[in-house]
C-alpha cells in the first residue's frame, strides 16, 4: 500500500499484544504499509493505557515513535473547533476524542485511509457527508 495511513488504537494494540484477537490481521496490515503511520496523541495515550498489562507494551509504543514508524502528526490545539463539532455531532455513538482527531486528520488529507478495528468509522463522515476510508477486518 502506498496510501497515507492514519493509525487508530486497535491495530496498534493488536500488533503489540500477541494475545489480541486481531494480532495476525494487524501484523499483515503493518507489513503492507510503508511507514510512517500517522496518528494523534489521543491514540498513543489510549494504546499505552490498553497495553499497561502487556510486558513492555508502553515502551514498544514509544520505540515505534522514536524510530518514526509511527508519527504523532496532529496537534489537537490547532483543531479544537472542528474536533469539538465532530464530538457533538456523534455524541450518541459516542465518538472518542481519538476518533474525532482521526476523522479531522482524514478531512485534512484527502488521500488518507484509517487503519482501525472500530466499526464506528462506517458511521462517521468527514467534511459533513463524505465516507471516511477505512481498512478494518472483515466480519466473520
């Protein structure tokens, strides 16, 4: 894949947690993408929290950042109003701040695709009405 890939929490956690249900799927996806994966600090925070019980989990997230395999390419303070608007619009889903940041990142880069496990991205719309391109596992 030569697309710009926006990274959500699920595939990052699945890659680093060998016991995760989607570990093999995540490894396959990561192998097909040329780094860097772009993400936001909310995703990194969620991933570190979810990996707290995995030995070396948070350190592995930091290592991916240090090696620039993953880049925190979004600064929420520069996009407060658009992200807040998305959070209000999808409050009934509910949309997390990380999801709001990723949708905003997709709005800013028309050629991007979100790598996710979160089916809510099928509901979200960028720029009000456009489907958010996403790569996610097929339902069994």
